[in-house]
């Protein structure tokens, strides 16, 4: 294996030497080895950006091209007879920076999928690669200071820099890195269609969001209605969760995975029991808010035994944000939290959602939300006007 790698190194070294001679001749000596080194570093910043954006194949291609710069600067220095300790130091430092930058891109790509715990492996790999380089440097020092030749494995490390880059390139081009990043499903558990008095999301807009993969699963939770959710579930199957935001006497409660409409006006206890009778999940939207009929802390505690999920981030909670209090209550009662948009129009969708690792069902959703990643962004402020605007528009149309 070592002979094979050494033969590749020698071939690349010879090619880059010939290339360096041509480059020096064409540039008239104006391009220096340090310029090549710095250019390679800047290029790796862009490669890390491509990895962070999950453009793995392009990142792999770019890494092949600019990976050559690691051999070109040294070859050009020898051609120009400009080898120096300062140049060697710059080359060594930039090599370490390149690796750290690349691993930062990989870590960001993993975190952006919601698999935060898997990012630890990327950080660990980065640390190990730096240690290998440190061992390599000390090995070279010791081999020069002692009479006996230092063990080659110690002097070069278990996987040298060029081998590590080759493994990374193979991973990027083959899509193996992408496969290793856990698939996360984006789910919004609180949205309002045109069936809600103040809702405005049309069936065509839901279709666009689902078919374009902007969200993988959407709960349609109209006020005291399930007709639109039932119809859309016929078209999109399990991508649509039948829900209902029920107006109980004490405040609003959402039922998920419903089969029948639950009437409003009942007590909170009667409402959650009706949800459970259907095998549904009890979801508490915007708790503690007074502007939007959120349950008070006292009322929530009275039905806590029946509660499955607490909304800890509501996309529309700008002026009365009770998310931190909701998070505290959820943790104290060992209830999973969810981030949902509460969207009443298309511009409110796809901004706030939860990410889970399995396709959601009434049986596994609660467990998944305990380890979910919450994407907690605010939609444009103008979306706060959707409910009022939708009510006025429907009143004029006679809907």
C-alpha cells in the first residue's frame, strides 16, 4: 500500500515540477511560491463553503484542482531556487488551516441537517488530523537530532495529509459523506388553510411546499375544522397530518392525527379526552399567551397528564413571546417541545419547523421530538397581518 501511495506521490511531484517550470517561464518569474500557497488557502475557504451548502461533488472537484497547489508551491520554489524556512513554515501552517476550514464546513453541513450529535465526529476527526501533523513534525525533528532513524510510521503519521485529502475527495465525489449524514424530516405541526376564518394557505400552495421538499410533513390545524386537512390527505397521503385547533373554554388546544372533528366550546379536560379517544396527540399551541387564547399555566397543569407536545417556539409570537416559559414548563414535565410556524399564509411557511429522523406517526412522534432539532426563525413581519387581512377579504367575498 505504501509503495502504491509513494508511486502516486512521485508521479504527481514530477508533473507539478514540469508544470512549475512552464508557469515560471510564462509568468516571467512574477508568480511566487507564497502567492500559490495563499491562493490555495483562499480556495479552500470556498470549498468549505460548498461543503456547508452540501454541494459535495463540486467541492470534491475543486479539492482535486486546488489540492495540487500543495505540491505546486514547493515545486515552484525549487524551480526558482527560493526554498526557505519561512516558506516551509507558511506552507505547513496553511495546510493545517485548510484542514480546519474543511472540517468546519463538514460540521456546518451536519448541523444544518439537524444531526447535531454527529457533528462531534467531524470535530474529533479535525482534532486527530492536527495531532497527526504534530506527530509528523516532531518525528522529523527527532530523526534529525538522533543518530538512529525514527520509525517511519511515527515520522509520517498514520495517515499523511495527502492521504487524508484523498479520502475526503473520495467521500465527496461518491456521495458517501452525504449518505452518512442522517436524513432529517422537516415537519410543521401548526398551520392554517383557507378553511380557517383567518387562514389563507391554499391547496396549491401546500402542494408546492410538499412537492418541492420545502417541508416533508405538514399538520393542517384549522380552527374547529378538519375538512381541508381530510381532502389534502387524500391527495398527499402521510405528508399531511389531520389536525384541528380546537377552541376549548379555557383556551386553544390542537389535536393531531385525528379522524373526526372535535367540537369547540368544551372544557380543556373534555377536549383532550376527546383527542385521546381518537388515538390522537394533544399539542399545546402558544401556551400562556393572552393575545391568541393560549392556555394559562394553571389550566395547562390541570391537563398535563394528557399533554403530548408543547409548542416552545411559535413563528408568529413576536410581541408576546412566551417561548422561554413554555420551554421551562416542557422540561420540568418531561414533555417534548416543537417549533411550528402557526402560518396563516404562504410566506409564513417553511421558516419555522421541527426536524426529526423518522417518518412521523401517532406512535413515534412524541419520542422523536424529544431528540429533534428545532429551526426557530421568524417570517417577515408582514405575515403578522395575514389573519386580519384574511378575515377582511373573506368578509367582502362573503366566504
